C-alpha cells in the first residue's frame, strides 16, 4: 500500500518517518486494504481500496445504498478504530 501508515494515538494517515508529524508519537501501524477511514471535517466514511502517491481511493456508500469511488489526499483522512 505504498508505505502509508496511521498513528495509533491521533489516528491520522500519512507516510511517517520514525514519528507522527502531527503528535510526535512513535506508535504507528501500516494501513491495509478495506480499512475503514473517515474524511476529517465531513461525515464521509469509506473503505480504502487503492493508494497512489498521497491520493487514497475510497469506496463510499451514500444514502440509498449507492456505492461510489472517491479520491482524497491522505492528509485529510483519519482511521476509524
């Protein structure tokens, strides 16, 4: 998944180099496919399907059970535990 990780403390997603760039925590795990994530500042939730550079493609389910693929920057996402 192109070296994207999530911080276990603040749950932000990014390509960390030794520590989290948001909370300076050294605790992070790899981001895997079909992991549930949330777009920060919105009510959009989805599952990770594909990662290219810093863009993440999500499978989102809208009202009425309509599934769609949307792309977001990795810095705008937060892992749902």
